C-alpha cells in the first residue's frame, strides 16, 4: 500500500526541518541537484 502524506503532515515536517537547520542541528548542503529539484516544484532560496 502506498502512503500519501497529507498537506498538514508535509507542513509539519518542513517546519520541523526548518527549525532544526536554523538551530544548527542539521546542515542543508545546497547541491546543484537539490536546488534544481526544489526549483522544479516552485521553491527557491532567499538569496
């Protein structure tokens, strides 16, 4: 069975990920492949 995440679950995950990166618990490595994938779904960095 395939589990599809609900929007609320995705938002919760992204909020937790952002908080973890902001506090230095994790690092986001801006690799070209990652940035291209994010751009394809409409997400861009704030630079």
